[in-house]
C-alpha cells in the first residue's frame, strides 16, 4: 500500500492506494495554523507536523495503520532543472528541494514539512517524490528560455511549467492512443494549459512560477514585468507578491475566487471575471496550438474544467476557427466526450488523478530499485 501526500501551505491531503492504483482511503487536514479541520471536523493543527500526526491517527482508525503501508509518495511542486523524474527521497534530494525554495516559496517549504514530519513519525518508511515540473522537462530550449543575459539566467530564471502530474496522469489514462496534438487545460483555483505533442509537453502557459499564464482564482496570470516593478515600488516586494498571488485573478476582478460563486452572483463584475478567465484560456490555447502545428484533441480537467459547462463552452467557441465544436447537450451533462458529430477535433473531460499518478510513479521507482 502506498500513502500519497499532497501538502499545501495550509493543508495536507492523504490517500492510500493499492498496487493496482485503486484508492482505498483518503483524509485531509485543512486550515493548518488556523481553524483547522480534519475532514470537516475541528482539530488543533498549528503546523504540518501536528497535521501529519492527525492524518496518521485517522488512517489507523480507518484500518490503515503505518505497518500496513509499504511506502509514502509526495507531490513536490518544484523540481527545478535537475529533479526531472520521480525518485526516492534521500538527504541529498531533500537538500536539492530545499535549494529550490526561492523558486517556489509558497509550495516547496510545505512539501518538505510533510516529508520531515513523516520521517519523524515513521523513520523506517521509504519515501518517494514526484515533481509537478517534471512533465515539462521536454519543452524545447526556445520555449523554455527567457530572453535574458546569461548571468541573469544563471539565477534559475526560465520557464519550468507546473500541473505536470495532472497532465502526465491525463496522458497515462487516455482511453486508447493519445492524440498526436493535444491541447490540455487544467482549470481550477490554479489554472494552466499545455501543448502535448506525441505525449510530451512542448509548451505550457505557466512559467518560472505558477503565477504566469491564465487568469486564476487569486493569481493575476500573465502581467507585464514593468507593471510588477511598479507594484513593488508602491507596495514593496512582499506587498506586490501578496497582491499578485493572493488578491488578484477572479478574486480581484469579480470579488470571489470560486467560479461557482461568480456564476451564481450574476453581477456585471462577476460576469466580467468569468469572461476574463475564458478569454485568456482561449488566447493561450491558440498560442499552444501554434506550438504543435495543429490540433487533434482538447481535454479539460480540474475542478472548473470538469464541472463548469459555461467556461468550457466559452473556450471552445473561441477556438471554433480551428474546427473545434461542442455538442451542447453532452457538454451540459458533463459526458466524457463532448464534441459534436461535425467537430474536426475531439473534446474530452478527464477526471484529475494526480494522486493516482504519484502512487504509480512511486511503484515504478520501487520496481526499478528491486531490479537493480
């Protein structure tokens, strides 16, 4: 049995998977450091160590004590330019993840906190890491590099891309042959798009950090560098970072970060926020189609991508010039295939399966270890 951990800055989600990658248990602690909850019930979790102890106790009560687990596998957001494949967590790998904290200050510290907390609680349990940036290691240099001088690029300033585990899971679980030219959308509170050519990432909307690209729940998405400098001049670097990452996007435009709230509100401000989200998803999508030299299929995943028929319809309408056409009834019903009979391009809804992908990657590394 594999314990999969997905640690965020204020939450830890855990799932237990068997060797057939079927999920047999799940539990989560949210609002760590505040009014914490364990699957909706109030608990005391001032930090990730306390949250991990609560998760392990909850799993034991559900019939999955630590001695029944073979290994643990973690989602690590940023693997940088060197950690481009799943691996066993060692002191050296942890040090590399720590070195990457300046590239992912909101994510890697939380990921490491979960690793270290589990090590303290279960030191004999092997732990593995999967990296959200790894799927994009195949992006060509012309797409990866910014137009910066070498001494600046040496700071690690390049396009890494994120949501890679979601895209990798989409490719791995595609029913039948993966379309040669696939435009994939991961739309949730964090949102991105990816050009997948013959199963490999060749371009993506996110860049050096998860801030770039599409309009998101609280992130601004793409913004001129000089606008960022102006924000920093007025609000300071920390203030600019707070505004761009936590106060912008749908929240800044529409007053709420939740697309469902905006949809229900029906105000002009809320509708504009939704339209902004759709426009930039469509516009980035067109750019990614160009990077592939055409299009064979579009896929939607993530909370918004899987559940908001209006957002999907707006994006597809903007891509109609490529020959993409929805079946309105199938789209409203949320069927797996939602393209019309006349569409030149397939359109699918794909359930997000990042945790399952992490479990599968850990099993592959474990198998390789056994064979070596």
